C-alpha cells in the first residue's frame, strides 16, 4: 500500500471543468490542504503539489513524470480508460474508479432515451419549436409505440446495466443481457456471452450499451452487428463513444437499416458542429451528460474519504480498485 502523509501534510487536488468537488470536500469540515482547477493548463501547473488527485477528463498521462508526490488518484468517473495503468503501477500510484457513484443517473438516462424514442418526444420538441401541431397519424409504423412486450438487449451487465434491467422490467420489457460471465441475473431473462451478440440483437427492439471501453469492446457495434438488428430497432449508447463504429452507425441510420439512436457519447467530444448526428431526425444527442446528477459531488467525495481511510488503516484493497 502506497504511503500517504497525515492530514497536516496532505495536499489534495481537485480537477474538473464543472463539478464543485472542493466545495463538497470543504463542507465536510476536513483539514487537509486542497486546491481546485478547471483547465488542463492549471492542472499541469499545480498537480506537482498533490499527494492525491481527484480527476477524470482533465487527466493526461504525460503529467505523471512530473508528479513526484502523487500516491493516489480518485477518478471522478466510472470509466478509467484515459489512465495508463501500467505507468501508474510502475510509479507506485494507486487508482480507484468512481464506479457506482452515478449508476442510478446513467440507468435513468438510458431509460429516458428509450422512452423518448418510443414516444417520439424529440419530434414533439421539434414541432413545439416550430409551433406546429402534428395531426393524428394513420400510418401505424410512424406512430408512437409502447414498451410492454418489447425486447431490450443490454450489452454490459455491471451496476448500470443491472439497474437499467430493473427499470425496463417495470415497463414490462423482456431483457437479455450480454457479458463475459453468463451467470443468471435479476430482472434478466437470459444472459449470453459476447460471441452471441449478433444472434441476440436480431431479437432486440432496443440495444443499450452500458459496458466499459476495453480492447474487447472498442468498435463492438460495427456494420455486422448493425446489419443484424431489426429495421424497427433503436440503439442507445450511454457507455463510451468508441464502443460504436460511428461511420457504420451513420450509414445504417441514413439508409433506414435501424430506426433510430439515443447517443450520449461520441468518438470526439464535444461533438463537432459538422457531425450528421446533430441533424438526423431519428437521433437524440445528449452531451455525455448521462452521469450528471445533483448528488454526484457527494457520491465521489464519499468514495474519496473511504479510500483515504483505507490508506490510513494500511488496508491493501481500495474501494473500486483499478491499480
């Protein structure tokens, strides 16, 4: 277990473009020295002061050689693909994720995208902006739909995927899960391995991605998987942008080979203004906000304090350990 100094000598750096992490920390009446930065340049300038960093999107692996004091990183996000784990381990720096801090928010966001596409709320908002009262629709295929009896395939049955399964069951959906270990799970009718993905997406009315980004999941949703989906099916991505082959998805959407998509994450963020995802009417774009919640800062600080206490007690196992 890496050594950390006591509170009197400890410095914690909080680095996030928007979240008020330090305010939440100070509200707990804690005594360690701390600072907060909002940009990478400011992080680069101040990070050498830190024994502990609370950071996610602002992190760059190039910082590590210039951080001699650093012993622990508490990620602000559940995903940790931005961190070079081997380099951290070689430098004696521990890393823990924020897994679980936003599982409720992400699952609810995924369910909101599913409901919005099913009930065509995005088209209603477009009509509202245009002050257009849409007449009743005779063509059944163009009407709003119901979720009861529909099949949801969830790719990734971690905490978020399992919570989404529970929500989907409340809407009387049939749920199939995809993960490496196919043990049964609550609220899931069947669990299959990733090599059966093409087979199960052919049954799906909704395919939802809640998996981490790994070498195995990068580009997982490619032209072959999209071609296996029903033309009436929709794709939901609250995982990571690079889980999806974006060029293949755009082609499938433009050609009508799938009915729509709810996308919270992309290869390039912010999503460029020239991206066609902005203008396709059957697509809902949200700005990687699935995990945002008013409770987020408190949840992450709870994780941080738990892990700092484990350091103090000399425990080798952190909460949500990555390195």
